[in-house]
C-alpha cells in the first residue's frame, strides 16, 4: 500500500509541475497528500491564486473495470412440461460475456437454444422442451458460475386432450 502512495505522489507532482508551477508537494502521511499550489492568471493585472489540495487515498475509488465480475442474480431451478419453452436468467455485476452450458457441454445458439445478453443480463431460452433437456444448466463468466436444475415433466395424450403426466 505504501508503494501505491509514492506512485500517486509522483503522478501528482508531474501534474502540478505541468499545470500549477510553482508548487509544494508534501510527502504522503499515513492518510493524505497535501499539495500547495499557486495558479498564475492569464491576465497579468491579477495576483496569483494560492490554494491547497488535499488528497486522501482511502477515498479513491477503483474504476469499475478493475472490480471483479460476480453474479448478482443466480439462475433459478425451473420445471417445464414437454413441448413448452423455458427461459433461464441471470444477472452479472457488470456487462461481460457469458457462456451457457448443460452439464459440461457448451451451448450454442440454434433452433433449440436462443441465447441473449444485454448488458449485465443473460438469458437462455430452451425451445420445445423434451425429457432429454432435463439436467443442470450453468451460466459461466470467467471463473464464476451459477447453476440451476431443469426438471421436465412428460405430456400424455388422453381422450383427444393433452395432459401432464403425474
């Protein structure tokens, strides 16, 4: 952490040297940098402005691209009947590409699978579900994943009507 302070100290000194000469930059203490600057006006009739700039490294925020990607909403277990379509959803902490899998098999868009992603939201639609579609489905992003089970109920044809098997 101390090394980060000195890198920041160096960068601030370069910035001040370029835009606010003359300046005094006091080395980092355990909690802050103090920069005393003098800004020269473009109009020579005005006197220079003196100001102090205090930087507190603990208040610096990481850029969102430096934050890890996590699942904010996990895929939920689903139950469907043969012939229906079922959709699995998940949400990431930020936009990043995902991969959908059934067991260890990577799923690709096809007549069977519709895969969509908009920003942090990912969706897998399984069309015309049959008993072979039952199993565990995962949404994978880097080393993170969320998994849910799909249960498929068979359909029976009774007296000219479709019915769900028990």
